[in-house]
């Protein structure tokens, strides 16, 4: 007699199929790196902010030259030897990011920062200025009113109040793209995918996953780059990138590292760290010096003088802590438990980790920053 499968059996089979379909803790390829050439480009420029309420640069030479250049575009020429006091203007540096595939006419957000004596850019307007790329070409033009998140106030008696940074602000959509960056995306016969970090195991796993979805299309260049054969027009290439980015890969376990910040005493231990058998003891020595000066009075009619007699008391205390046996650990939680049982402060923990590393009992790279 044949029995019909129960609902629980069907549910168990469904869960099993999901378990085989996707690896545990799989990460998307797009989270492990990026395609070469599809990146943002930094733009910088120099400009003049006008309309300030007396918080400008006040006759700095480069501010004056910048203002003369700005007004000369409108046919206004200042007489030789005239150096205007620019209390209502300031020289600024302008920075922006040009995203990949940005086209002429698109808008960019920019950051404007004072480079002179200007105390505040609040209420200012940036005069039309070009933004240059690393190749010296103009890629955008910027102009607009600044939005300042800071506040600075000076009183007559010299007291000051500053909130955030009033000498820097932003212009949302203030720049207009004038030139597109040629990435070679539409003409190259290969796409190159670069991992965020060099790891030969991850490079192999990413290559295998891509080849499983697109047989014979991917090959490793090195432990950080993978070449993917492609063709067709831009639409086909973008569809290919979208398909590859969303493939799941089980990331390899990272190298064992212990990161120590010597300035703050912060210690970070990743899950791959292992500790071998070692005996550890940590002592604490405290030296106390107590000063108790005494005033000594002379005897009556002795014609002596009052004097101060020094009295010092030195004491030494040393905490006794027994030797602790650190057994080989198989997980990060066990290592943390062992450290907590020792009850040492962060400063002493750094010294213990360094000693374990020198003794060969710490299976990890000790990085001190």
C-alpha cells in the first residue's frame, strides 16, 4: 500500500533543496569587488565665494588675484596698484566626485572649503568655476548658493562660539557635467573584476562560480583580478555584469590577524586566530610615595627659626597572580573566555599577545597600528 507524503515531509524536502541550491553564508560577487573602470573620478577646482557678511579673507593676495580674474570676464579691469579689501569674499577649494557613466548635462553635488582667513562661508554664493580631473581637463562647471551646517560668532570682548565647521559647505546639484570619461567599457573584449583584497582562494571561487553560470568565460589573472570574456553591445554587457554581480560565492576564511591600536589600547581578534599551549602569568607592581612634611617650631627664647622637615614614606605592593595554562583553542569564543579569565586590562593584554606571538603560541599575524 502506497502512503501519501505528509505536509511535514514535503516541507523537509523543500528545505533540503534550498540547502543544496545555495551555499551557506554565500555573498554576492558585487560585495567582494568591482569591475575595472567602473569607478568614480575625483574633480577639484578653485573659486571665489562672494556675499559674505564681513567674514571673508580680507586682502589676501591670492583672493585678490582670483577676484580680479573673475571680474575681468565681465569687462571690468581694476586699476594697477588697487588692492581691494575683500571682507565679503573668500577663496575656496571645490571638490566633487564624477560617477561612472556620467553624461554631459547631469548634476553633481560639490563641497566648498575656505583656504584662507575666512571664518565663515554662511550666506555666500560661489561664482562660476571649472572643475578639473587628474588629466588637467575640465569635466564640470559649478556655481550656486552654499548650504552651511556650522555657525561661528565673535563677541566684542574676544569671546567666541563655534558650532560644527562654518568654513565649509555644500552645493546640492551645483555642478553640471561638461565632459564624459571614456572607460573603454563598450570596446574592450574582456571585463576585469578586481577583488577588494588579494586572496587566491576567493579569486578561484569567484572564477568557478562565474564559469558554472557562463561556461568558459572567466579566468584568473592573479589572486585579485579575474578576466571575463564578453562581446556584443552595451546592453548585453550591462546584462552580463548584472548577472555576474548577483551570483553567490562562499567567501574563504580570512587570514588570522590580531589588530592592536597602540594609542587607544583597542584589540581586535578575527575568528581565524588560534592559540597553542602556553603558560602565562601577569603581575602588577605598585609603588606608592607618601609625603608628610612637618613644621618644626624653635624652643622659646632660642632665637631659632621655624622650619619644614620633610617626611617621606615609600611602600611597594605586588599582586600575586598564579601562572595560568592557556590550552589550545579551536574557536574565537574560547580564546575570549581564556582572556577574560585572566582579568587583565587592555594595556597588559597587548603585552601578553606580543609575548605569545614571539613564543610561537599565537597562530596569527600581529598588526600594531
